[in-house]
């Protein structure tokens, strides 16, 4: 049964890839067909398969539906009054064309890990796309660093949500991983960005025609109303003087441009940090919740937009944003359906059993378990927790450093995110990529980070 389960799993995921990449079936349809085939092929009852499809869809919408919607609205509003261009200009001026990938990779893996993954993705993606367009680089050169930065920030440093879960499983104090986490994440991010950009740009492993959606590949995009009934703002590139239809002299100040982002970051960080400092109140619980923080950010962007384009202009902008949200939500939610069906097959228990007896090279085994689980079920946190769960009971007996155990699990949890990962589909939509292009960015960059982080952990084990 174990062998059959693995064979069916591999066959289904290869089939999903072929349907999307070769046959050009819409990802939503391909994921639904794959989930049904996986469930029925592994002995899940038809009724349970149907329940899993509905349950997964609903669960994911409950978790990220409002986050995505509010994030897209905020992003489109900011784009409409030139905020993205102002932020992009600051990044390019500060780091230069060559340094922009490192700016995103290192910043996301160190400065912003406390921000919820989905919130950060919908906020950062449009900025990274604009930096790529204005600096004349392929979008992959910025998308990859965003993907690896998000993964590292979630699983390798405090207070990333996956890292906090790992600490809880081994009952470790967060202080034990504060310095080691950053000591691993920073060099791992820098090395991975260097290697990734080398592959994408120097080796020419990127084809806009095949790796980006048609509108994104040509720099086009839907238009949104700007300051008046006869004007529009384009999300695509334009001249140096006007990147979104808003002339350079009309761009907002940098503080105004980043105000919506600052509101989100301050509220979410306050909601995480202040309770640990003994400050607690119902108001803080409300304002620190990600959905409320993003709502506050969207309202801040709305206020700026009203001031610059008027009430009617902002109404049309929000309507345009809601049209964009539909596709992102649908594909993301179906990935949730697939995740529930995967859980029903029992693949997690099978993989845990396969690795449980192999402790010859503990840190490598921990990484391998986490990497296999991430590729199988898509969840970064669950992947690392499974690996720690297998090796956790014998950490003391084997003389392992608990910090290195957690970092090895975190590194493995960064590997191979693909079709079963709902963030894969969010990333695809937000960056305007094809499925092939998302594999070359989201999957490749995070997998490179995973391997490089493992090598650094193994090197650290030699001297600890």
C-alpha cells in the first residue's frame, strides 16, 4: 500500500504539471482533476473526496480570502496615485540596478519576518515587479529573491511563524535561535540570490514569452482610472517621466507613498511584539489582526487616492481591483482543496515511517524529511514539524544541537514548494507568471535556498 500510494502521488503530480504546462489546461481545472484522481487512486471514498474539495476551498478562503482581497485593493490604489513608482525609485536609487535583488532577498528574510507570509506577499509583489520593469531586468530577477526571502523569513529566523512553531515542538526559548537564525539566514540569502541571478540572467534561463503571462511579458496590464474621467493609469512600463500615467512631478512624497505599508507593518508587528512585553488589550488584539491591519492600510491608500483622483476615480479603481482578485482567489482556494485531499490519503504518516528508522546522519535526515514533506504537501510549517517530530525524541541521545536541528528542519521546509502549495498560485498570479515561470522562480529560488542553508548548517555542525 505504501509503494502504491507513492506511485499514485507521483503520477498525479506529474499529470497536473503536464495538464497545465503542455495541454494548457487552466490551473484551477487541473488542480481539481488532480485532487480527485489522487483521492480515488489512493482509496479515499468518493464522498470524502467531495467533502475534501469543499472543505479545503472554504478553509483557505476563510484564512486568506480577505487578506488577498484587501492586499490587492491596497496595491492597486497605491499604484493609481504613483506610490509604487516612488517606492521603486527609492529602492533603485539606494541599491542600484545590480543590488536590487539582494535588497529584496535580505530585507524579506531578516527585517520583515514577523509579518504574515500572505500579507507580505501581496504587499511586496507589485513593488518587486515594478523594480524589475524600471531597471530593465527580467521579472524573475526580482521574483526569485522575493520567494526565497519570504521562505527564509518564515522558517529560519525569529519571529517567523514556522520558526516559532518549531521552537514550540522542542520546547526551546526563542532566545536560543535569535542569533543563530540571523547568522544562517543572511549569508544563505546573499549566496542564494547571487547563484539564482547568475542562472537566470547570465545563463539566460528565462523566456518572457513562455515564462510570463502575455500581458506581463509585453509589459501591458489592465488600466485603472486616474485623476479624471479621460485619464487612465497603466500598470505596465512607460517612459522615465511617467511609469503609471502619473507624471514625475505629480508623484507623492516617499512618506505618503509608503504610508499604507507602514500602517500595516506597525499594526501587525505591534500585535506580535507588545503582548510578549506584557502589553495586552482587546484593542491591540483587534488592530494587530492581519485582516484589520490590511484594512487599515487599504483605507489609508483610499484616503490618499480620494485626495488625488476624487471619489469617482477611487470607486473605479477599487472595482478594477476586485476584478483582478477573482482569479487569484479561485486558484488559491482550489490549492486548499488539493491539500485536504492529500491529508486524507495518509501520505504524511507514510513518509514519516519511511524516514523514522534512518538516523545515521541526523541533520541530513531531518532536512530530507522536511524537504520531502514540503514537496509532497506544500506546507512549510508542517514539513519542518514532521521532521522535528521524527528526530526530536532522540536529540539528546545523539548529542545534537537543538538549534541546528531546528535550522535543518527549517532549511528542508524551504525546498520544493509547488502545485500543492497555495502560495505557489498566489505568487503566480501576483507576479503575472506562467506555471513554468513560477517553477523557475518560486520553486527554484526556494529550493536553492534550502540546499545552501543545509550546507551552512552542516558546516556549523563541524565547529559547534
